[in-house]
């Protein structure tokens, strides 16, 4: 389908010249030219579908886990973004903060991700920064462009792009399909990079019968031994520091301006996969559940209504410094919280836990046990 763009060829090809007869000075010419270019960019973006970036939290604004750093492969840091590393050496994934007036022209971002790979030597060593995207059907058979800002601490290392199609579980799903997308060479200054590639079609493939288990993964390799040459374009072992911000994956052959969603919208998208109560609430004894009930003097059950419907019923919980508070006002410590999968849905979570001693058959709440680091998290991650 054709798209109707502005018809003034002069404005598109030579905006300064097109305004020259009406502009008494070069300053006026440049102002008019900038206005024309901005109008064109605004028009073009208006034709783009909303939520064109399928990656969530590419600006790293959401950090429900209050993450600072991790070296654990498979661990999440910024919401939706995980580290994958192995064989030998280490890779440290950490949260960093931009100085005000930073080097990302046209933006004023807050946080960025840093991956420090050190002491890797083996052909099987690797470091990857990645996000799993719900449903293997996403962009299947289409040409896409991934873009991001990045910089290196030293030298000119490369970042390689890989796409993985995982067909889920149940029945006889097809084996993973790995697609090398391409690579870029970094410098020691922040710059925006993009790679365009085609995600394979699903023709002839079988998706698993277990619902909501398939996905496609966007992977940014920062180091990869020779065992992975075909997957990385032979970037090799790179013991270096590489930083990322503003990651976007969209349909088409052009990296459009970074899509900036309202932070509340971005948070809700993240909470579909993981929800934590307590991270940003520093009140002593702040409530972490909608209700709880003492089944006995040492056993309680707690329920949490999620702020958004999660992807599936959560499959895991994490917590720290939980307490149980009854109407009497007394608070006791909670130990061994366990997800009750039979009573947990995508909208309401239920857990069992142990307390030292409380009054049986009385209602109460799960709270922080007099500790500002207390939290309760629910995971429905892929």
C-alpha cells in the first residue's frame, strides 16, 4: 500500500534552498530547514505502528529487582534483560548511571547496562546480553532491524547479533533455529549501531503443544570462542568492557528513532513477566500482600493480586525479610515461603509459609519484617 508523503520536492531534497527567498539570513534559513526536517520526521513516525519495538525496557528504566550486578548465567538484571555466560572466565553484568548531560545526543537517559568480560580463554567461552521475546511467531519470515547505542572501554571490539527461535515444549516441537544476523565494530565513544537481517519462516516447523512456551531471542554477543564462529561471525574471545543503551528491534530495513514509551506503560509490560512488591517502598512494615491468614499457630497462607495480568501463572517466587502482621499489631518473621501452584493464577498469587508463633484462624498481611530491604517477587519469565 502506498504511503502519501509531503509533495514538496524542494523541502525534501534541499530544504534550505526552498526557503531562501523568504529568509533574510542564513540563521533563518537553517531554522526553516530544521523545522522542515523535524516536520518530515514527525510525519514519517506518525505512519509507524505503535509499539514497533518488540523489546521491552530497552532504555533500562525498569529495575524491579533492585539489581546492581551479577555474574550468574541466566540471571536477570534490568527487567527482561538477562546475562548468558559460560566455560571459563567471568562476565559481570551491572547497572550503571549516566551523568547528567550525557553523550547520547538528543536524549537524557538515566541507566545503562555494562558487561565486563574477563579471563575468558577457552574456545567454548562466551558472554551474551539477551532478551526472550514471547511467541516464536514474532517476526517469523520477516526482515527486521535491531539498533542500539554502545561503547567499549578500549580498542574496537565487535558485537554480534543472533536470533534464536525456540518452539516450546509438549509434543514434538522443532529443534531451535539459530540465525546469525551480523555484527558491528564499536569504538570508545557512544554511538548508535544497527543490523538488518531476516528471521526464518516457520514453514515446515512444529510448535510445542504446551501453551505460552515458545519464544524468539534477541542476543547481543560480546565474546564468543571459536566454537561459536558460525553463530557470531567469528568475533572471538573479547575480554573487554562493553556498554549498551536504547536497544530496539523492529520490522523493516531502517532503524527508526528510538520508541520512548511512558514509564508506567513500560513498567506494566515488565510486570507481565515479573512483579515485585517492596522494591521502591522503604516504609518499615510496608504491606506486601492483599491478605494473609493463619491456618495454624505456625503456618500461614498469603495472597497477592497482581497489578497486571501476568504472562502465565507465576512458576517461582523470591523474597527477603518477610513478616506476618495480624490485627493485634504484632509482627513475626516468615520463613520458607513456598509458591502454591494449585491456587495461583495469572492474576492472583498464593503462597504458604512458616512463622515462629502466631494466633491461629486470624487474618493478617505479609509485610516487611522491620527491614527496608524486604520484598516479595513473582516470576512468569520465559
